């Protein structure tokens, strides 16, 4: 047998990491697109990009308390399984039954293994999963949002070809930012206003 390792098999560690990166990427991409809708904007600009990146990294921070899920193989193989074996009076490292100071099978000490606890090392390891995935998600979300805005611009051009008298056109942003609108009007051109914008025009007397 291998030397009674307290690490999960490499395939499980790598597979779980890939799954966690994919999960963070999915959640943070949805957050990035939604935050574009909340903040507003139209087309790619530096300020808009910075806002989306910041909002997405904040989402990533919110995932940090889920360290025990992100680190599930380490927590299981390194802590939970050895603890259970120890409670059952078996070797924490290999599960061999016996008593005394050391395991006759693998030589590990028969002592209570440390409990899983999040510390700075945990945070660092988890941040290495969450931060790159969040950054990638921010970029991906921004590309998806701007692609939707460009599609809207083409829709408006098509509408104007059909109806040269067209003065204004709008539709909701694509999911998950459908709570916000993309707009075009003949006076101000394209805009992606935030959903809770004050209705300035309604207060102005109409000429
Ligand atoms: Zn053992």
C-alpha cells in the first residue's frame, strides 16, 4: 500500500478542483453580467470594466467562507476520515485495527488527528481557486454583456431601416440582467441605464 497518505488520490483532488473552478466561474459570470445591468453602461469602457471586475471579485470573496466545500477532498481525507477511524479505535492513517502507540501496519501514531479548521493557509489555498476563476468570470461576463449590447445596436439599425421615422427603441438586457434595459433614442443615442435611475424626464414640463 502507499505510505498511509492522508491526501486524497490525485484524480479526486484534480477533478474536484476542476469542478470547483467551473462552479465559481459559473456563479461569478452570472454575477458579472448582473452587475453590468445594475451599474449600467453601453459598450466597452475602462470605468465600466473596472466596476464589473470589482463587483465580481466581491462575489468571489463571498465564496471564501465555503472553504470546506472547495477543499472537500482535503477535509475528508486529511481530517474527517482519520477522525472517524480514531474514534472507532483504528489507525487514523490506514484504518488497521489495533492498540498501542503505533500502527503495526503502517507505523502511524495512534493519536487523535487534528480537526479540520480554516486558517490562513486555507484562505490562501482557496483564494488560489476563487481569485483566478473570478477574474476570468469578470472578463467572460463583460464580453457576454457587451455582445448583448452590440446585438441590441444591430437590432436598432435593422428597425431604423424598416422605419426611418423611429425615435426610440428599448428592450431588456439578456439574462441574468433582464431587470435592466438597453435603450436607444434619436437624441441621446445608445445607453444602458441602471434599473433604479431617477425618472428625470417625467419631472420636466413637456414643450
Ligand atoms: Zn496504520
